[in-house]
C-alpha cells in the first residue's frame, strides 16, 4: 500500500526524469522536518522545476473527495506546514520568473489543477473551506513536456 501522496509524487518524479533527459533540471525538495511535519530548514513546498521560460515551484496535493472539493482546513492554523507552504509560495510568486502554485490531483476525475497561492489566500480570507477544480487552471507542464519532445 502506498502512503498518501506517493502516487502523485511518483507521477511527478517520472515527469522530472523525462525533463532531465531534455536537459531541464527539476527536483523534489527534502526539507528537514520534525516528526509532526514542521519545516526546520529548507523549502516547505515540494518541487522546483527550471523550465526555459519560468521556474515552477509548487506543492503537490491529492484530493480523493468524491464531491471534488479540495479542503482548505489545514491552512487555518498559522503554525501549520500548510500555512508555511502558502507563505513561501506567496513570496516566490512575487518574482516574475517564477510560477508558484499548489498542484492538486483530483483523483475522482483524474484532473491536475493548479491553484495560485493568491487564490488560496483569498479563499481563506473570504471564509471558504474548500476549492473546486473550476476555480483553478489545468496543469500545463505535462503538455509542455510533450511539445518539447515533439509529440
């Protein structure tokens, strides 16, 4: 049995492997964390991919909910790792050469959706407890890879 998130990580790691063959570097961050998941050192988000036009920095999330609602409850605690991820991605998004986002795999519909840190921040500020796929945008990285490979 795979641990939660492992299936999505395996998929992303496969994309990174294919990108590396094209001379594009990407990696999964391995921050030093406590047993409860608090980041002590390193970036709190999962991935960095150095595409020719932008640096993609993102945290990958799986959503298994049948109603396709990505819950935001973990972001409410200011000391949570989710809140630290949001803060770091908001900071990164201020750089014009960086594309920062939360990548959410909605397993029930097999959709890979990106939510900007600003979308998450505003949803929390508005008191919303979840985001739906329609609020985000389709993840373009797999398509970009296929174009680069000439498919």
